[in-house]
């Protein structure tokens, strides 16, 4: 088995190699990635490995897998929802071939084909991994042809005032997963936007992304009224100890900004089916995302618990009212 001899063992070692392409639904590719584990190899003289792992006391996490033919899978980030870079490498330089590198979304079907400089997307277009096969101990992929005049995706450096190169250009995975409609769950906000499932979504899946302007952590201006403060903070989400992600002003209107839609998720104490996580996106870099915590059915509303600090002076009044109603008695 070739992959055992080169530093790793995977599901490809227990099925016969084949030149036949198999239609891809994402699940087998995801299972194959999970099956890749370190192997000591069969030769004491082995001087190289074709897989890289990050290990601790409990598990080994695969970071890259390469075949002797130059096919490379390379993890795009540290998180479970960060996706993969895939493609053929130049055997002399070890770099991906330009215009033939693919970012594979964590559903293992949706992809962007283009050119990357390191992990920066220089330009690419949406495609789909339609078929796969095991060859040389690794999963090889076959992709759909690019559509003419399709959208060009390119890395965007966000700032405190700049949100996106193309604010109405939707993310390919989000287009598959979610849409905006009226809330079927919360009658009091039925007239406002709600984030709804476009298809059945399994538990522990990436639902949507949450990008926006890159705002430094600091206090509120002294001259703002309480209503102005709550409006200002409506679509702001903490990223780390120094920065927030913000979708404010006219960008809160989906006619103006809909590149990502995670900011449209509503709050609920009881019917929570999602949570916020961190993710690395090929266009927007490190941002937040929504992960399902249970199966979500088509047309269900996506809901999270905002988990505001009830004692914080800027916590919205509507949240405090709901909190005390929830906990009275």
C-alpha cells in the first residue's frame, strides 16, 4: 500500500485502486480525511514522508497529504471548518500550479478554482468537485467546468471602513445553505430579516459566514443616546481581545451588503440550533461563522443564543427584558 510506505494510512489503503471516477456527495471525502493517520512506514531507510501531522497527547491532526504524482491536499487553517487547498504541485518547487489550485469548502463539494499566493487568493471562480477516486494512496478530484462570465473572487483586506470589494457578491457555500426571509419563530420580529436554511443541514456543519468591517475594541462615543448605541451595536460580534467584526449603517441592508449573512442570525434562549465559531475564509481571511449544533431542516430558522453579559451597561434592553422573562420565578 503506497500511502503506508510514505508516512500515513487512510481509507484508500483498504479499497482497490481504480481509474473509475465516483460521483461526489462530500461525505466520502470527509470520511477519507478523517481516516488519514500517521504510519511508521515499512522501510527503515525511508528518508521522507508524504503526509504532515500536528499531534498532541490525544490525537494527530492531518495538515497535508501528497501523492508521488504531485497531488497535494493542504489544510487551509487550524479550525475544523477551514477547508483545504487542493491541486497539482510543481515537483521542482513544491508549489501549486497557477490557475489550477482549488479551495475546497468544508462540505467537500463547493470549491473555488484559481491562483493562490501562499494562502492568499489572487483570483478564482466558483466550481464544484463532482467526482473522486483513490489513486496512489490519495483522493483525486474531478471538477465541473468553469462557467463563462462567472463571478471572480479575490482576497479582500478589510479595514474599519472597508467591508468588501464586492459587497453584493454572495459566498458560494452560503448560496447553497441559507437565504433571508421573515422569522417563522419569533412573532415580534416577523417583519425583520431572519436567516433560514435552504436545505437540510447536518449537525456540526458550517452554515454561514460572518464577515464585516474590522473594528478595534474601544469604548462608545460619549454623545450617543441609548437608542443610537443599541443600533450601533446591533450587528457587532467579538472576534478576539482586540477586534470586533461589524456590519453597521447601510451595510445592514441586504440590498447593500450580502457577501456573508451570518449577521442576520436571530437570538433565542430555547430554540438554539447553531453557535458562533472562528474560521479562515479564502476571500475575507480570519472571521466568524455559524456551526449547526443539531440537525436543521429546510426552511427552519437559524437561531443562536447571543449570550450577552446581563450586567453590561451596553447590553440591549430587549435582551434584558427577554432574559428576566425567561428566568422569572
